[in-house]
């Protein structure tokens, strides 16, 4: 079979065409391939946008009339905070039930002036009365037994002394009798046996005397050691008897101090347990002020700091006397006492407005305080551009603050204007456009 030149050329072209790779259009690719191409394209477009346009700013438009704008300026920072003080008694005595029982009589009412030791309430408690009688009986029995033992010790001491005295008497008597018998025996008027009998009795007493004397000495030492303990025991039992009997007196509630009975809500016939609050007495020791301070100032308020309160157009000087460090509801409590005499006309529960000085006045960069501090914490703020049409978020640093001023330590210059109103909803915003 013969092949022409044209057939051979055609065969070579066909073989070359079969060796080249075939390309497919993007719409014929598989699904995962198309997704991969889309992600790569998005990333490339984002990178190109950042390189060409820079990072996008999050902005919001707000009417200028709804914002509070203040100017940073150099001036005097007054390191004071406002105070609202409540007039409270300087001392208050709570009267609790020392013994439980049924209220038999109420002798006074709230608002009465009472004197120390005055009877206020009468209670009855049958179980307590029976218990006291039982304890008293046992204590009296113990006292009687101790006193009997003490009496027995004294009787033994007297008996021992009498026994020794009797021995001494017998020795003296027998010696005299023996001397007389010696002469009578020589004259054969008395038998030798009677003389020897007297001599034996004398020898017996002379032997018995040191034994009795040593026994008396030992018993006396024992008595001297037991006697103080016994006397102390009797005194303790007598004291317990007084305390036990006094429990019945505690059924009569008396005023511990003189003063005004400010609180008492009791009803005849109701029962009260031990420790229940019965009344409150306010002694005539004057008044003080109690004020709640924001917890932000907890580390800066100390006893001895000066304060002032306004009363009838006059400024009253006070000083901090006590700081209660426990924080409740975002604040802590301080007590303030009047630096001078307590003013007349104060009423319990009355509120006074004033200021507490935390330090001396200083020169510096200050900014009027505003609600923006609650959201930013003083770490950033929106500062107006020179044209006044927009405000940009900026990092700042603030120091001390009070209800009216904020001490600016960095990030702001004198004359710059700052949005000081509430930043709620602006935490993630970089620019505020003022309409």
C-alpha cells in the first residue's frame, strides 16, 4: 500500500494534536474547584482593597443637637466629690430579750424618754421560774454541804487541840501524884504496885504526846490547804445562786441607758424568744451624718478628711470619722462628725447636701465630666475634627475625677472639643459624623 506525502503530513499533525493537554472552561469545573477559585479571588480582592484604600472606618451619623460637647482647657482641678448625708443618731442602743417569755405588760411606748434602769416590759415564763427554783435548791444544798464540811474541819481542829491539852494535863497530874507516892512508898504507907501503875500511865502519856502533836500538825496543814478551796467553792456557789435568781429579774426588761425610745412594737400576749429585738434607744449624745460614696473612691477616702454640708444657707464643717469598706450596690458608707458643736434643729432622717475634699486643688488640663466615662472608662473618647463635622475615636488617659471635672493626663490638648455624652452603642464605632 502506498502513502502519499500528503497522507504522511496529515498523520504527523494528528499525532501532535493528541499529545497537547485539553483545557476546560471554568463553568465545567467541579463544584469544590469553583468554590476554591471563589475564595482565592475574594482574598485577593480584599488584600488589593486594603493596599489601595487602607482599612475601612466604622462610622455613624448622629444629630449634633443630641450630643453634649465640652472643651478641654487648662484650669484648677478641685479634688472634691459631692455628698448626700443622712442625719442619724451618734449612738444607738438595741435592746434584745435576755430571756424569752410571754409579754405581760408594756409600760412605755415609742417616743417616750426613758431613764437608765427604768422598767419597760414585763415578761412571764413558767418554765424558767421552775428551772430557777430547781437550780436554787441544788445550789443551796451544795452550799450547805460545803459549809458543813468546813465546820467539821474546825471541829476536828478543836478536838485535836483538846486531845493534846488533855495529854499535857495528864502528864502534869501523874508526875505530881508519882512524886507524892514515892515518899509514901518509902514509909510503907502505899503499895509499890500503885506507884508503878501511876508510873506506867505517865510513861504512856509521854509516848502518846509526840504522836498526838505530829497528828495535829499534819491535820492542820491539810486543813489550811483545804480551807481556801472550800471558801472559794462556797463563794462560787453563792455567786451562782445570785445569778440564777437574777434570771427571774431578766423577765423585767429595763432601759440600759437614758435616752429617747425610738422604736418599740410589742403587743400584750405575744411571745418573744431569747435574742429577739424589743426596742431601740437613742441616747442624748448628738447626731452624725451617714453618707454613701461611689466605690470608685474607696481607696481615697480615709478618716480625718474634711467635708462640708449646707444647712439653712450655712456651710457646716465636718470630718470623716469612719469608713466602712464593704461595698453594696456600687457604693460604701462613711460616717461624718461635726467639727464644731452639733447645730440645732436637726431631725433624724434629714438629708443634707455637701462636698468631701479628697486632696488639695491643683493646676492642670481638665475636662467637664460626662456620661462617656461609664462606657469608655476614661481610656478613649470621640474628639471633634477642626471642621466640627466629624469626631474621631482617640486613646486618652485620665486621672482623678469628680462629679464635675475629669483630670486629663494625656491624649488631649487644651482647646480640643470632646463628645462627653453617653457612648452607648458606640463602643465599636471609629467615627461619628455630625448632622
